[in-house]
C-alpha cells in the first residue's frame, strides 16, 4: 500500500469552496512522485476546518487530516472482477466511439494479460486502469497497451504514468519483447515510447501512422518485428 502524507500550505486562500491549500503526495514508483487532486466533499462528509488548512505566513504550517476518509492510493493487478468497473470508467472517458477504433478491434473478445495489467484505487473507488493485451505482428508475439484510463478528477497527477510503468516492468520481467499502442507521442514519450518506423508495422484499420508508438522491452525486438497487427 502506498500511504499518503498530508501537508498544509501556508498563505491565505481566496477559494472557500474547496481546500485548495491541502495537498497529498504519494510515491508511485521509485524516482517518481505525483499528487492527488483536492477531494470533493459530498453531503454528510466531514469538512476540514478552514483555519486548519491555511494560516498566516508568519505561522508554521499545520497538518490537516480528514476524518473517516481512506486516502491511500493503491495499485494492484487487474482481476476479472474488476472488468465491470473498468468498463464503466472507459465509457465515461471515451464514450461509445471507442468501439469504432481500430485498436478496439484488436482487443475485442480477447482477454488481457491480467498479470501485466493494473488498476489504481483510492479507498474502494477505482480511479485508473491499464490493460496489456497479447497480439501478433505478422507471426511475432507482442503486446498492445491500453486503453489507459484515468478518472477525470485524478488526471495530470501521475496515475497514468505509474500504471504504465508497472505494466512495462511486469512485461519485461515476464520475458516480453515489444509493446505497441496508438496514442499521443508527446505524452507516451515520458515513459519511453517512440514513433514506429513508417510502414514497418500496420494495423487492420485506419490509424494515423504518427500515433502508432512502440516500446522495446528487449533490445532488437523492433528490428525483429514487422507486418500486420492481428488478434492472437
């Protein structure tokens, strides 16, 4: 379990609707750190004392705790029982248009590799998920990463990168060689993905070739792989 350490920020706050001075940090992976967004307080939920959140600049910061709330961020391997919650998360994030995407066709009716796929939870709330699906490129085994999905309120906090790193580390440890995905190069380059050479690997439907990315888990894996991606 990755425990969160609470901090209270100094200085006056102008937004009284949420505790913007309260931040929680967690260590997602060795060398990586991100923070969760401010929580939304529902009806009946305990609200923090505004005086405990901010204090004059001359006073030292004081910790602020939220009673009866489990704020621990946990990563765990995906299990079949998670599928319904992950599907609802995908629906909120991508809508029905996800079914028309070429990458979806490669995953359709194919179980992910559960040992290489991970979910993130805050308490009992599932806030992120990443699947790794076995595929073939020509006759060479590979993995298709995604969909990588994070609950909107928890985006830009490092959750997606942490999920990817967990999956990539697990795939490397299991002896896999190559991971592919369709996505934004600028974002996925943060963990080491790069654009696949034009024409070396193709998909069974229309895809912007600039968005077809690869990650080598084993040196030389890309050079040894070419052809059309297909379901295993």
